[in-house]
C-alpha cells in the first residue's frame, strides 16, 4: 500500500499590508488597534479606511504567503 505524503506548510515570503487607495505599504504598529473595527488614516494619501481585527488574531505584522510542500 502506498501512504499519502503529509503536507507541510512553509512561509515562503511575507508581503506588507497596503493602503487600499494608494497601495503604499502600511505598518499597523503605529496604530492602537482594538478588537472590532478600527478607522485607519493612510499617512501617504490621507484617506480613511476600516481595518477589522478579530478577537482571535494577534495584531497584524505582514501577510504571510504559505506554500504547500
């Protein structure tokens, strides 16, 4: 019998969060994010948008892109 190979997830590259309007990289370290909706003002284009934080997730750093091996 052949056994199925177990899949292992590895982070290959991390992408920074970006402003949905001007596409500039944003770090959320400068904001005091709370669980729920947070109004964010982009430091580059000065437009406001909403960042939602769930109660189970840690504060966002950057977006990992997983690779399945």
